[in-house]
């Protein structure tokens, strides 16, 4: 207790420094006066008595310093002095300090930006209560190890039998609806949940509550805070009042916090209704009593004291039990347990690999920046050679000098970290503006959070220590005789390869890796841009509506879409208007397996073919060539089902035989093939060609309505965006409450489909450009420093008759040799690392011959350009002035 009190008093003295100094002066004056009085009483003169009192005290300043050390915190005061000295030293060289801070800032900013993505998509837990104990449960089946949703009977069985969980809850991931009120009707997405969902997830409401068990069949709704603020002006009186969803009345019981979008953090849902009333929103659920339909997502809250291993073991035992009880559906199946809110297991590996690759490249950029700054510190330390030698000569320890230089490098790194964070705020805002080519709402916003701040601080501190360690060690061990004469304190006679040159070789080597990966991804983007997508995107406007969620029957939906096409086709400048369920390159659609009717297995089968709906004229409007047969005509809803297939589908099932008139079966429906069209890219730009089957929209609306709504495609010879207002007016003329969404031109839609190759090329291009620029600046700096240190030597050479060309060649040769060594080190490393990028490249092999052939000479030319200015300066040295410089 006494020790704690002493420490506390020291802190108080440090905080009240002025008062403490006055107390010290008063006490010293009291002691001096007392001893002086004793001397006068002993017969000494006052001056002599005071002199002896000072001698007895040991000197006023010495006594004052000893008193400070007893009452204060010497190490903290020493640190404060070093900080002030370091700031003054850095301020004396603003150009060098600015370059160093900017270099480190670029490296830290790149890493903070990528780590923001890692924090958002990998590390951030779901915004629920106690996220560690909330698990996401999935099923797997033999041959498809992960991951599927639950059938309803399996969910109820597990909820009753599992003892490791306090409770389980379920939710249906996506429910479309339209919401009316102030402003135009809006398409929103929500979820249908079990009534205990908010209790299991432990989500605190902004106002109101979640659902109670008695409300499973009641039209109740929980709104998201964002929807509440945007559509209802954050009206707190909304609780207990009604809102209109898809023309149906729902009573608001609560407002969920803005941070909560869904358990799946990629989804962006804005309302929640009980499962029992979801069909009021025209969303039909699979049969609840059928164990064959996997449709409900499940979360479970572990009981206190239960580990995940114990919970998973219990699920394995229950899976074995259900397999015996229900062999037809549950045999060879089990459960997968993951953290609620994690990226789905099937996607997580790809996302983590991509982000780790980006983070590795960003760390390489930081390494180049750090080496650049280390070389700057080396040059600065060489310029302070006399200062270091004098301080050692008067008694300063080498450890104290190293500490001072390390502190200065740490200040530079922390300054760079602050600059990097500022750039990261800007870059994450830009990344958040990008969106994936998906027709469902996704939340891909990236922000700088506390994890990013902590990461940036730790990276800045580590960079400061690492980049300053070698220069500090070298600068604290100068050759005193050379340093005191003003010669290079860091020079070592006979040493041909300096530490600065080693750092430079590493910089350029890493640049070889960065430049190679950058060229690979730029070539990948170029290759992706040249991929034939199979249709013509120019001159097409896309606009989606969903009559189904407005309570339309299938017949009324078909009639609405027909009238809309006719009204839009009558507009000036419109060449055609057609309707489909979803535009190509939207990331995915309905799919089924197909066999030839009457010939199962004879010509093989198609395990999965993409299904699209289309109205007459679709292929002409899209510019998809009709290869055989005919387009859709006036098919009726109750007529025999017909289909148009693409070439891949026809070749897969029929080989070279004519498929027209043949019948195929898939999804319990039989279709007669009436036409064959060219192949198009269905899901993504880089996919292999998929079999496609187009169905008549009028024949499909009733039996298999599109959950994504229906997309109107308007073709014009002019600017399609200029037709937007006119087309919207035709929609509202038919139904003023109809929500319009996903409005864009087809060219914009296709550009969005290039999201991944564009993102990769942009990020790697930026990082590669930064790394190369920093490396060339480093090369320029090293060569400039070498020329400045060899000014006298160059003057002697020129005085002895050396030609300017020979001097210039000598400097260029020195830089070029270092570059060749760096290329020899970096090229094999780039070759090995390129294989990691294979899954993200489009039409380019990771060991692309062109890339690895062009990078070395390109880098060599850039390096020669960086060396040319110092070489030219060396060749212009005046021998007489050079001989007088030292």
C-alpha cells in the first residue's frame, strides 16, 4: 500500500510540475539558509558560511536533480525529452521526413484497406448477443459434404432432442415484398422467421420487441432501423400501427437495430415476419411435413458451459439416430456446425484465399516502403556522423543513441500510420461503392473499425522498430576518427556490399514479384474483356417489376406483362420490348437436371441446366443467333410445354442429331424443343459454357413463378437510359403501386459482371504501381547517395583524364548490376507465387510466358532511367570543386 501511494505521489508531482519545482526551490533555500545560519553562529562570515553550505549540499543543481529523481518518474521524463528532441530533429529535415511519412503511409494505407475487408468479411462476428455461443447449423449429405438448409421436420426433431442448446430458431432467408407510403413504391427484401428468432439471437430492439409464440400466424412485422428511418421518418409512434407490405396490412411490433441485417452478414434484409404468415406476401414455402425439402436456415444457442466440440458430438449422435429412423431421407447425412454470421463454408475458402493474397501483396508494398525509409534513415544517419561521434566522446552510451534513433524511426512510422489511415478511409469508401452482380440485396460496405485501427497501430509500431533497427545499430557504431574528421561514419574499408545495397536489392526483388502479379491480373482483365458473352448488350434498358408480390394471380401477371410490352413497344425510338425472369450474368438462376424422354441414359443426361423464361422476340432483342427451329410464339398457359435450348444443351443430349421436336424432361416437367440458339454466358464471365433451357414465360408464370420478379428489356437504337422515365410512366399507368427496381442499362449490367477481374486488376495494379515507384525512388536515392559520397573520387578520376561517358557508365553499371541481382532473386519467387493466383485469372495461365518474359526487361529499363539522373550528375562534376569538397 505504501509503495502504491509513493507511485501515486510521483505521478502527482509529474502532473503538477510547476508546483513541484517551486516546492523543491523553497526546500533547498530553507536548507541553505539553515546551514548558513549555523556557519555564522560558528564565527564564519556570511559569504563563507553560504559557500560551505552549498558545498555541504553538493551543489544546488545537483541537489535539485537528485530530488527530482526521488520524487518524479525519471524514465518518463527522459522519454519526454527524447520525444521532443526527436520531433525537433525530424522537423529540421522536412523534405526527408515528408518523403518517409508518405512512403510508410502508402504501405500502411494499403494494408489497412485490405485488412478492412478481412475484418468485415472474415473477423467480424454477427451483431447478436454473445456471438461466440450462437452457432449456424447446416446439413450435409454423402457426395455433397456441405452445406444445406434443414427440412422442417428435421428442425423440429432437433429442437426437441438436442440438449446442448438452450434453443434453436429458424428463418427463411429471402422474402420479397413491396412497401408503400411516402414516395414511390419500393421493392424490399425481408426474412420469415420462427417466433423465437430474436430471443435466440438475443437482438436488442431499438424500440418495441420481437415476436411471441402466439403470433406465428398473426400479420406482425419487425422493421429494420434503416427502413424505419427512410420510409417512416423514425416515427416512434409506429409501434402498434399498420404498414402495407405487398398490399397486405401488417402490425409493427418492433424496430431492429441498424447493425443487424441478417445472420448471414452478406445479406441486406430490412423486415422480418413470422413464418406462419409468409404466404400473405405471395412467397410459397415447401411442404412443412416433407423431409425431402431443405429450405429453412437454423441457428442454435449453446447452453452455458457447453463447448462447441460437445455440441457437435451430440449432433453426430443424433444424425446417426435419424438415419436409422428415416433411412429414405436421412441416411448418409449429418450436421455441419459453424459460427453464426461466418461466410458460408462453400464460399469462405475462396474469399479467405483472395483476401490473404491481397494482404500479402499489401505487406510486400509496405516492405518496399520500409526499406526505402530505412535507406533514407541511413543517409540521414551518415549526415549526423559528427553529432554521434561527439555524443559518444562526451560519454553517451551506444544504447542511448540507438534508442534515440529508434524513437525517431518510430515517430516516422506512426506519422505514416496516421497518413495511411486517412487514405484508408477514402479507399474503403470507394470499395463500398462497388456492388456485386447479384439480383438479391447484399451488404458489402467496408469501413475502418477498431480492429483496423489496432492493426494499423501495431503494423506502424513494428515497422518503426524494424526499419530503424539496422540504421540505429550502424549509426551508433561509427569509426570515431573518421566521424570526428567529418568523413563517412558508416563507411567500412574493404566492404563492397553495403547494407543499403542489400536493402535496395530486396526492394527491387519484391518489385519483380509485384510487377509480375500486376501484369498477370491486367492481362486477365484484358482477356476477360475479350470473352464472348454470346449477346449484344448495347442499346438495351433493363427494368424489373414483380406483380406477384402485389397479389397478382398468374393469369393477371401474364396479362400485366403483355400489356406493358405493348405499351412500351409503342414508345418513339423503341425497337422491341421483351420480358424475362432474370438477365444473364446475374450470378445464378433456377436449374434442373434433364433427360431425353423415352431414352433415359441413352444419350446421357444433363445434371444441371440453367432455366430462363422468355417472351417472343427475346433472342432477337438480345442479339442471340437462332441456329435451328423457331422462337416462341403464341403459347398458352395450358398448352403443351415448349422450350428453346442453347447449342451446349443440344450437343450434350443429342450430339450431332437434330433436336427439334425431341422431348426432354426435368423437374417433373416435359418440354418439346422448338428451337436451338447460340451459347451465352449465364452466371459469370469466366465460367465454362453451361447448358441453357429457355421456357415460355406465359407457360411458366403459374407453375414456377420467379422469386426475383420479371425483367423488362427495352431495345433502342439510341441511348437506352433516356427511355427510363417514359418506361416508368407506362408501368405506373398500368399500376401506380407497382415497385420498380434493378433499373440499369445492359452495358452497365455487363460491366458489373466484370466485378472480380476489375477489382483484382485495380487493387494489384495500384499496389504494383506503388511498389515499383517506391523501389525506383529507392534506387535513385541509393545511386544519388553513392555519387555524393564518391564526389572526391570522381573528381580525381576526371582530373586524371577519365571521360564523362566513362564516369556516367560506371554509375549506370553499378545500379544495373544491383538491378540484375534483384531480378535474379525476384523472378523465381514471382514464378512460384503466381500459382496461388490461378483461380482468380481469366483466360491467362499463372505461368504466362508473355508476363514473365516482359517483366525483367521492363524493370531493367525503368531501373536504368532511375539511375540515369545520378549518373548524369556524376559526369558533370567539376574536378577542381570536387577536390576541394573534403
